């Protein structure tokens, strides 16, 4: 589980933050109480980066890739935009 560090504590204990990231996984650093940064070990970073897929590959490998969908736009009525 990620440990949360206040920025001042992380500055004062940078070596400990790095060791924790290597041994126990991502470490979260907060600034003014807001989660701002995550410190990852290089090995974890590489794992995440190598597991990324192109969006086109994701759709090509989807179980729905073979489903015949009708993607034509219905032009029978006006399009309504509802703003939040």
C-alpha cells in the first residue's frame, strides 16, 4: 500500500521515500493536503510503460471487434446539447 508523505517530510527524508518506493511500491507526496506526485521505482515505471497498448490495438483485440454495429447517425430529429 502506498504511503502518503507531506512534501516537507518527503524533502527531509528523500532517501527513505526512495527506499520505500523500491521496497513497497509507489509513494504519494502531498502539497497543502492535495495528492500531487507519485514516486515510483524505476522497475515499476518500466513495467507500467511496457504494458501500455496503442488504442488501435485495444479495439482490435476487443471481444466486440467482431460485432456488427450500425454506426450510422440518426438524422430524423434535431441534435440536442445539454450543458451541465
